[in-house]
């Protein structure tokens, strides 16, 4: 679970952001990543200007990304494709605020919902042992799905990110916490 | 006649010193552990450039490998964007007995590694890194790298301090 959540946090760091306030940003945006592992007494901080992330995406090799679009193709044994996800997203977007999925199992509870302009993905384990909170602005997901076919439009996603301020991802378990957020501080 | 000789005796070293100062000097300073030998080796950059020019090209070129061709443009773009970004701490890692910090300050990227016994500080001007990276292909030439050191004038590029007091520093003047 821990590896999965950390991986999820890393990917989402580049993809999404949640707004805390809605006014237009005044300065340049920075992405911040903090990973604290209490069992190893380890703290890692990464702070990157979004302009640097954008520059890396612009120059990424074509076999990874072409013109800011990433080609994913079909993935997994269930043949989930980007175009399928895009269709599902368009349907979900049209429904407005709703609970899309709530899964309650013995060892965890998963909730996927839309609230206002945020898509929420919350995973919680009993007694607060472990939790993942991802809050994705609708505009960012829209921007990502603005590619064609099996492509995600990362550049458009990054452009949306530049407007966002606040937490993107929070993960905590018994031994570690991960926080990814955007602000104008460095 | 004596006047001409005196003028020559003063002018030649002055011009030589001026040329060296204008083109830069790399000073390698090595202090051995426990009060051992102390070496200071000044190398005029102009001399290093001339020497590099005489070495066969295949001996002075570092081939970075096939993958580098794909990722060098990324490195160039990232460095260029970083040069224009605000100053700040880019990375900080703290573990018991070890600290690593990477900061951007002006044109400089400062890396500091402190593992208790050893302290390493590296300061690399972004303009130097951009000058060393090939604009096309995957080869870095030694003469290009030496020439790029001009971007690091008045900078202590490397400083390593060992647990027994040994110290190595490389400074470009």
C-alpha cells in the first residue's frame, strides 16, 4: 500500500493541483514535495519552479512525449484506454456534484466524488492508520484529457497547474507522510 | 639601451601576468591529513586551453552515450528555465548523520553534502553547465570544458574536507 500510495503521489504531483483560494496568482508557482519517514528519521524536500517542470516536458524525448502529449495506449489486463477514460470523465463531469464510487472493505474505505470544481479521491484505513487524499481540480483533468485518442495533454495540465495554489496530495501511513502542494514561496 | 632592457624586464612579466589574470587561473589546493603536505597548483586557463588544443581530439572528447542525445536537450531546457527562476532551495535531504542540500542562488547551483565525517561543497554556475553541454551530438570536448571555466571566475568550484583534516579545493580566479 505504501509503495503504491507514494507512486500515486509522485505521478499526481506532475498532473494535478487543488485550489485553496481562487484569485489569480501573483507570482511564479513552485511545486513542493515533502516526504517524512519517521522510522528512518528521514526528511526529503524538493522544491521546483513549475517553469522548470514545463521546460522538461517541452524537451522530453519524442518516445516519451510528443508536443506536450503523452501517449499511453491501452493498459492493464482490462484494456483500460485513455479514450475510455476520457469518455467516462465527460460523463462524470456532466453529472455535477456526486459520489461516483464508495468502496467499503474490512481494511480500507475508498471514496471517489466530485465536490464543486474538485475531484476527490480519498482512501482511508481503520483507526487512521493510513490515508491518501488526492484533490484534483476539474479544469486540470479537463486539460489532461484535451489530447486526442490515447494521448494525455500534459502541457495543458501543467498550464492549468500554474494557476493553482494549495495542497495536491497528502498521504500518511504509520511511518511516513507525503505532501505535495503548490505555492509562490521557494 | 639599459632603459630599453629595464622596460622590457618590467613589461614582459607584467604583460604575462596581465594575460594570465585576464584569461583566468585554476588553483588546486590540497592539504594532506594530520598536517601532512600542502600543495598549491595554479594552472593558467590559457595554458590549459593551449594544452587541450594540442591533445588529439579523440583523447579529449568524452562520449556521453546514445541515451544522452535524447536527454541532453531536456537538461539544456531545464538549466535555462532554472537560470530564469527565482532563487531557493531545490532539494534538502536530512537523515541521521547526513545532510544534502541543493540551492539555486543567482547563476549558481550550490550542492552541499555533510555526512558527519566528510563535507563536500560544489558550486557550479548554470552558465558553465550550459557551456559544457554540447548543443548537438553527445560529445563533450575537454577544451570546451576548460573554456567554460571562464564562467566560474572567482568561484570555489569544489571543496572537500575529510575526517582527518585533509582538504581539497579547486578555485577559479
